[in-house]
């Protein structure tokens, strides 16, 4: 067992009072919460987002490009503190609650097989954006979670996700949330 307890939640992401180990949650498909925090900037007239390449040892989507910083919300913790904790742990960056912008919430169920075992992912995820132009060389990456990071134009991410590029584990719905957020944040 991972001994990482997560709150089980209703369809809106509210804790039900029950908790379970992360490993059991993914083996059985119990609903839980995650926080997704995207770094976004505008350079040379185009919006870019920071992608992390997941560690090859991850239990899901090893070696794929993914959300700037994301993670499961430990039992007893809420979305925003968890998003800020993941940012600090995975990328070595700090931010305040006032700096991050809630852009949407996703609810989904996904069935995959990783490392020869079924992986059932039933999530309620809040999606946040942090507008910050930071050099990847200034980040301290958590190597157990993140191989590397890179900035990529949002248009290119959309193209790669739409073409079902196997190197990306980002879903179209999340890209759409980011595009709406970019329009609000940069096209004022």
C-alpha cells in the first residue's frame, strides 16, 4: 500500500467523510480530488504554457508531457493549498493564493493499464493558472516526479493533443479550459 490517504468525494468534489488509500482508489475507481496548476506566459505575441515531462517511474503516464504541476489532494487538505504545495514540491516555485486563477473544474472517469495493472481514475479536478514567466533553469525539479520542463505555445499543445500524440497525456477539455483562460487573462 502507498499509505497516501485521500478523501472520497461527491460529484462536486466535496469530501464525503470517507478516506481510502490512493492505491485502492486507483484499483477500484473511487472518486477523489486533484489540483491542476498551469504556468502560463505570453512571449512574442503568443501564449505559452509550461509542460512537465513525467518521471519514467510514475504509476500513470510515465514519460509523458503533462500539466505544469498537479497532484492528488491529501485527506483533510483543500484544492488551493494542495495546488500550491505541488508547485513548491514539483518545480521548487512558490506562489500565493491570490496569484492563481481558478479556470474550471473537470470531472472524469478514465480506465487504463500501467505497469501491467488496471488503473481506474475517477477524479474531480480544479484547474488553475499562474501567470509567471520563469526560466526552467531557475526551477528545482522533484526528479522522482518530473524529468524535465519546457515552455510550448498553447497552439502547439492543442495541435499535439488533437493529433493524439502519445507523448502527451493532456486531454482536449483541459486545453479548452486553458484557451478560455488565456483569452480572459491576455486579451483584455
